[in-house]
C-alpha cells in the first residue's frame, strides 16, 4: 500500500509538469488549430533561462556556503524564465506562423517541426549539448510518513503547477483577455467582427502557453536534476499525448491528461518495469486514438454534410 | 448625410468577378434591402463593407470616412455590426456570454482590475450584463440567458446573433438573411424587431434576405444585384414590378407566369432550416 501511495505522489508531481506543458499545446490548438511542435523547445529554453537566472543570482556561492536559496529569488528565477519563454513563443508565432495564417493547414505544421529542429540545434550551439546540473533552487527536505517518502520538491512542483493552473482558469474565464481567447477559438470570423483583434489574441495565447511551459521547465529541472538541449523532445511529446488524451483544444482536458500520463508512467515504472515508462504513454496514445479520438473531455464533432 | 456609401466597388476572385462596380447609398435611419438571386454577390458586398475582403476597386465610405480595406475588428469598432448567413455563434458559451463578448472593444477593466476585483471590474461587469439583459429582452431570449448557445432552436440563434451584434453599439447593422429558417410567425416577429431597432434605437439597417414578404414589408429602399451588378434600385412598390428584377429571379419566362410563380419562387429551397454549423 505504501508503495502505491508513493507512486501516486510521484506520478501526480510528474504529471503536473506534463499538464503545464500540455496546456500550451491545447491553447494554441484552440485558437489556431495548429500543433505547435516548437512548444517542446520553448519548454527547454524556459528551463535554461531558469538555469542562467539562478546562476546569475549567485546560487552557487550560496550553495557552497551551505545557505539555501531565498524564496523570493526562486520566484524571480521563475518569473524571468516565464518572461523569456513568453517572448520566445510570441516571436515564433509572429515570424513563423502569422505569415502562414491563410496557408493550407499542413504548411504551418511542417513549419512547426522545422522551428522545433532549429531551436533544438540552436540550443546545442548556445547551451552546448552537455547535460547541466540544475541549480538547487530548493534544498531537498524529506518527510517520512510511515514508509511513504515525500520531498518538499515534489510538493512544491505539485503546488506551483496547481497554482498556475488555477491562475490560468481565472484568466480564461474571468478576464476580457480570456473571453477574447475563447471567442477566437470558437469562431475566429465572428470574433473579429465583434471587435476582437485575432492577431493580438493569438499572440497573447502563445505568450501564456509559453510562460506555463517555462514554469514546467524549471519544475522539470528541479525534479530531474539535469537538463540538456534535447530534453524537450520526449517530455514535449508526452505532454502532447496528454493534450490529446484530455481532448485537444480543451483546457481542463490538458490538465487532466497531464496528471493521468504522469500517474500511469509512475505506476508502470513501479509495478511493471522502469523500462516501459516511456512506452506506456504511447500505448495510451494509440488506444485513445482508436477508442475515443476526441479525447476524454473532448466534444464529438459532427461533420457537416 | 449618407451613412454608408459604396462607389464602384469591385471584388474579383481569381477570374470571377463577384462584384463588378456596385454603387449604393444608405441614408441614416433607413431600412435598406439588398436582394438578388443566389450567387449575386450580396454576402460578398457585406464582406467587403465589414473588412473580411479587401475591395479590388472602388471605395467604401462610412459616416464620412473612407473605410476601404480596414481590418474587420477596426470596422466593427467604427460602428458597423453584422450577423451571418450561416450562423456563427460562440457555440459552447452561454447566450449571455455570447452577447457580453461583443463588449470587448469598450471594456475598461484590464487584467489588473480583474485580478484585484476592484470597483472598476465590478462596474464593468454589471454594466455589460445589464446591457446584455436589455438586448436579450428585446429579442425574447432573457429566459435562455444561461443556456449554451448551441442548444437554442434555429430561429432563436438568429435572434441571438442580432443581439450580440447590437452589443457593439453600432450605427449600422448588417443582417445577412435574418429570416432564413424561420417560420412565418417568427418572420413576422422579426419584422417587428427590425422596426424596433430603427425606431427606438435609431439604428440604420441593411438587410440581405430571400424572404420577399419580409423584405417588402420592412424595407424602405431596395437595391437589387445580379451577377455582381446593380439591376435596379427603388422603393418596394417599384421593385415588385420591375421587369429586370422579375427576369433575374425567374429567367426568361413570360411575365404573366412570373407574377403567378412569384410567391413560390421568392422562397428558394435553400432557406429551409439547416443544421447549424458543427
């Protein structure tokens, strides 16, 4: 039993990282009907921005002198990374996708793959391909609840992710920006004739999704200890599966899908074999595409004849 | 002063001349009908006016300003609102939310206000939901305010589109086949509602419509296009009798036959209720 609880806790923590990244895929899909494959690189750049911000703020010196990194500095690192990624996301949209707004849907999709490869290789050039040890923004503290080990890092990951998702819910449902985003995703033509500028709204959607991915990047670094320029590939793909599982274009669906993917990965790793932890995600993808292609919370679309 | 003027407006798609030099003038406070057979270019004219298409020639002037080639959001903000031939509601939003969205360009409460939920935010929300309620009252949708838009019957969806357009506080309202899919009772109510908009809210209305009883009873001036060109313009009595109009609608048949068939043909089959967009 304690092993099960242990795996569930680890799974929820990992899943909340996937959820944060999946939100960006699903939001962009909502407004543009585009799978933004470059999103996994935005996640990677977010992690590196956090890495450099923490280094710049002198985390190594603090660490060596045995002091812990103050909480407000951790917050600064998070905000810097979110801003860098938001800017990157908006730049990608402006340069690579906006000129193709009226092109056939396949064109921006190929562009997205190209953008992903470009950013990943730029990452190797700029950050070097060597894995980096992630700075200890949080000093690990272990709590033992009758055999179940909970670290403050796992708890923080889960809490930060949940706080950001609540914030996103608020933004989407309670602000004019969110109202405009929902309007654009439901009907772009009607939205612009109701006075909503679709380009600005799409730009904001990229910014918000990218900022969430950056937060995911920092939490990933905290959790996995090392980062490298290709870290986005597998994690981004899993987050994408999470978005499809929840119902692509559906915001609560992405959050739910992320948690489910994280849970299933941990449970498979714990009970079957760690070798299958990546395979289970893609098995889920195949099963969901066969049984319920619109996803758990997705709406069945009727084809108009 | 003329509110909306098109002068020699052209729109070409590939080799096809969708509109070939249409000029028309809509006076403030008018209810203006734009009619013509299927494919005559009526909706294209709406799309050029609202900025969905950029005209390939000619000029669109609104309220003394040249608005040719403006982006749709800017045209909407300038005071032209419209509805669509195939209904385009925000389907999973509620009826009330659909109307509220159109308040986007005039909202005052920014992100910060929404976060701290200050007075400005609440004033804004209260003001918009009050206006939305008023509009829903006019169109008899108040009781349905909390329902998802997609669940409404077809005729109510059409009325909701008009209510949403009015949230923009436009000077000019373009209605693209508002009576399509409505039964005769609903159509009669629509005529009353259009008159109300003009008489009580001071709106100018341009109407594209195939239901001739609606057009003839509500419009004061009618402009007829066929194959992208003007074939007639005048008050309803004149248009009803106009030989070119009858010929355009009925082909080369004799005029006696034309008059006989008039009622039947003036309601083409495509008007039957369709399933709303998926």
